[in-house]
C-alpha cells in the first residue's frame, strides 16, 4: 500500500533553467568549462538527501541529473538532447 501512495506523489517532470520540461529517462547535456559536451539522463532519487547549497530537503522520488544533491534547474546551461 505504501508503494501505491508513493507512486501518486512521484515527481513526473521538472523544468530546466532554460524553461525546457524534462522527465525521467530524458537525455540532457551541458558544455563544461573545457568545452566538452557532458551528457547523461534524468534519474529519480532513491532516497532523501539534503541540497548541497541551500540545505533544502530533496525527497525520494524527485528527479536529478548527475549529482543527487542538486536539482536539474541548478545547472544553468543544461539542455534537452
């Protein structure tokens, strides 16, 4: 029963800094300071954690990119592939 309730409240999508809407499994990328393209997919958090800068609680089931201690919107030049 708890897993059914959890499914109701999972984050379905999130908005990137540039306004693009992404969901779990979408491939996104950014260009790092060396000019290299860094690409990966949007994933779902498997456990609660604390935001590295703001100390905000990031709940299990919400979406992240690369580092689960940040939100996808924290990456200023993250783009949908």
